[in-house]
C-alpha cells in the first residue's frame, strides 16, 4: 500500500531529475535531511531579533486559540504587527498562531502568492527551490507559534504539492494516502480524485488535475491580452514598423488563445461555487470540505477510520517534507524549550500539482507558467522584500523551461 514507508534522504544526495522521477511522478512523500542547499545558512540567522529587525513592521493576521491544547484552524483571528506577535510569543503566549495562508486577492485576481511577513523576507527564501525542478509555486507560507505540549492542525489535505521546511521546534506528521480518503470522513462529498491525487468535491468548481479551474483559465488569458495590447500601444507610439508588426502578431496570438480557452472552459466547468484552496476563514460557516470529521474521542462513530493506514513522520530543524497533493495529514507542533526564542517555525511552498511526467514540462500546457510570468513582472516587485536577484533567477528559470 502506498505510504507504508517514507524515505529519508540527504538533500544534497539527489538531483532535481532524480527527485522528480522517484517522488514527484510516483506521488510519494519523502523527507529531505540536511536543510535546503544554499538557504540553510541564511535561515540559521532567523532569530527573533533578525525577524524583528527585518519584518517587525509587517501587519499580520494571527489566529487566537481558545486554549493551548485546542487544534489550529478553527478560531477567531486578530490583526497585529509582527513585532507584537513576536513579543507575545517571547512572553510565553501559547494561544497565538501565525499562518500566512492567503485570504486576500492580488491585483490580478489570484489569491496572494506571498503574504506578510514573508513579503519582507523574500531575500532569504527562494521562490523556486532547485530540487523542485520545473514545478511552479502557487504560494509561499510561514507558520509560527509556541506550544509546550503539542498543538494539532487537524486532519486535512492540501490542494497543492507541498514542500515543508522546519526551521525551529519539532513536528509530527500523521500521513494518509489519497486512496484512504473514503475512511477519513471528509466534511465534503468527494466527487472525483484525479490520478495525481487532486481531490474534487461536489458543489465545488470543477478543475483540471493541475488545479486550474475556468476562472484561472480566463484570468490568465485576459492578462496575456492586456500585456499584448500594452506592447502594441507602445510599439505604435515608437513608429517602428517592424516592432508594430511583431506586437500585432503577439496580440493576435493572445486573443486566439483567449478564444480557445473560452471555448474550452466547458471541459473544466463554470459552476459559481468553488473550492478556495487557502481561504478557510469563514469562522461562522461550514467547515472546509478538505478537513476530516473524525473525532478521536468518539472513534465508535467513525469505524472506517480505525482501518485507515497511517504513516508517522518526525521532523526536526533542517528537515523538509515533500507531500504530494491529496495526502491527508495531521500535524502536531512542539516548541524547543531550550531555545531563547522558544517557538516552532516553518516555511512551506505549495506547487501546482503536475499532470504530466516530463521533468522539463510537468504540466500539459503552459497556463501556470504564463501566470507565474505575470506575477513575477507585476506583483513581486511590489513586495518590500523582493530583490533583483529573485527576479533574475525567475527569468533564467523561465527561459530554461519554456
């Protein structure tokens, strides 16, 4: 059965191509030990003092739990400066938890790829870790809190492939393969599970295996046309006929793609309702569909759960877990009481799940690449911590994988 074991391998012992073939294509979790090459030294400098100096003025959204043993993800939220949050953790507060999962849309209409305080720390976080090859990021997140006795995330699955890096504290992941979904009693009614593990629920917007829905297709096509129109306007102002003809050809191609995408939307679906991968923020509404209903104090009400196969994975500082989309997990977090800055701290990337088996082209079309190009050009430069180096790295990656 998938998930019987989870490999632990040195992060520098595997090439991106080997990683793709052994784990991404096979949809297998794996733990990378020894930290992320080229980044771990910078992350070792992430003391509270460093975070305060570089991101203390960031406005963050913090969850306030009812008790120190309550699970994350089901409580009210507060807004405060990151400096205040750090101060409260330093004072021993175990009720506050910071997650930067996006609840706001950016100027393009996508859920924010990066939210504060990570927007201030991007010089220390690669947008595309080399080990992930040509997979394209959907979001980068930071997770931080304090827990002496262990705090749970609740059993759930993600919508994207996850690369999770632990910087401080200790984490225990209880993992269940997508094939176990029927035994985990999700709040939503499962309608379909794509071969790559992407789960679709009834009442939600239909999506492709790579997670794209009709709104994504329309949004990216519109951005392509807007960019092409702007270039044509600039070309006409220059009076350079060769440039004008080239811009006209690009615009014609963009409009043709937009028309083709519009005609193909029926194959994806255009329901009004849809799944919000990050916006589990409706504190008064129904629980998210991708969370389990299982109450472990009442297991007699959930008999199938006791037959589900679980694999436990322990992470310490410097470990990274790759978890393909659709893998259910319950995460328990502990702080390191021996540290002055006693908190648990992690960074993760969510990647659009691949729907093809080619290392250089893990998606059947270039939708997410086009979307990432637009984000790199228009949105990334607006973040306080964005750096030219990040943009240059992205440009090189685009040229290599286009």
